[in-house]
C-alpha cells in the first residue's frame, strides 16, 4: 500500500463517508508519475490509440483500459499501491482493479465535463466502487480539476448518463447550460443535476488544488464535474483508477459504456451473470486484508 499514516487515513475515511470525496497528499511516488507522464506524451504523439478532440485551441485527449495493452500503464497500475487505500475507504476485505481512464486537458481546452455520477455509466451496482483520480500535473480550478457536490452520494438519487459533448463557453456553468439531457429541474434545493447547475448556491462543493503525488478519491454516486483548461501554460494530465470491493455486482440491465468494448480483443470483458459479484479474470485481485490490518 502507498505510504500513508494512520491519522491521515482516518481523516480521509471520515471525509469520504461524509462528503463523498476526499484528498490525500503525497502518497504517489514522483518517479513513477514521471514515468507515466512520459508514456502519456508518447501515446499522444503517436496518435494511434485513444480518442482525441481538439477544442477552443486546446486538446482534450483520453483513453480507457490503456493498461490492457500498454506495458507502461500496466506497470503504473501494478506498482502505484493504491488498492489498499481503496480497500480501507470502502471498508472491504478485498479489492479488484476495475479499469483505468486517461484524461488530458491541454491549455486552452474548453471541453467541459458535465455534472454526473460515475455509476450511471457502469454495469455495476453496490457502493463498494471507488475512483482514485491521480494528477500527473498540478491541477486547480483554472486548469480543470474536478469539483464534487458534498454529500450527494447520500441523496438516494440515480441520474441518467449525461452527454459528454463539447459545449462552448468560458465556465463549467456555461457547459451545463448547454447540456440538454439533464433531468427536469424540480425547484431550488431539490437535488437534481439541473438544480446543481441553476442554483449552485444551494450546495456545497469540494474543490482542491492538487500537486503530483496527491490523489483525489470519490464515491461512484457523488455528483461531480470539471471545467475546461482555461490556463495558457498549465497542462492537466490525470489518470483515474477504478476499484471494486466485495460488495460490487454485475448489472447489465441498462445501457452502459462497457458494451462498446465487448467484442474488442484489446479489452477484458467479464463472463458474469446478472447480479453476480464482480469476481472475474477481467478484474484482477489487487489487495486482500490481512489479520494484522483487520
């Protein structure tokens, strides 16, 4: 497990359970991040994989499951040591690797990430699913760090998947105004995605300045979004690693993004029946609790 003291871990668990998101400082090895950054730049220069969207003079580049075919990304997943931290925050005895997602917003990129919940896009039910968002570059509100609506993981609301288009505008609010697939606004303070956009004063937000070595952690039901990269000279390379606990179950009853990869030999796809625990070779076991850590 990545280096973290007991007090820092206890504070993170408390904040995560209360707010649905938390931050840990200085837990990822900087040499490992530099190595991953070199691999990202090489991948972007080659242009043979990933998805690329140039917008507003910038560039929004991403990929999923890169670790399935790129040895440098696989090395990062295997050695970064975050599965144990994920296990402690999920309060589970075993952690499996779900998938990785690369998210790069270059300076001048106006592409926004709409308000959404992650679990809307996944064939999974249960609360023991967790994302660690790892910046390769320093990130803050000016260059596209993620913002979270505090406590939204406890709303008992499931929002449909949102469009991740590329609306114009200079702020996250502008992006949300042009997103036409939000649920109907029920009125101020009634916890809809439209209301988060139209009445931000009704909510509290968690937004951090993070440096390489830090990680942001969030619950799959926490409402979150991100502005574009409005800076002139600050890159925003980040990788999200998703983790599964014991109480995560396969759910193929609704549309999900994984279906597009089902017949692609590069990507793992599970052989699971509806409602089964996510125990499958597609999701390798990365951490188990020992008696000493119980």
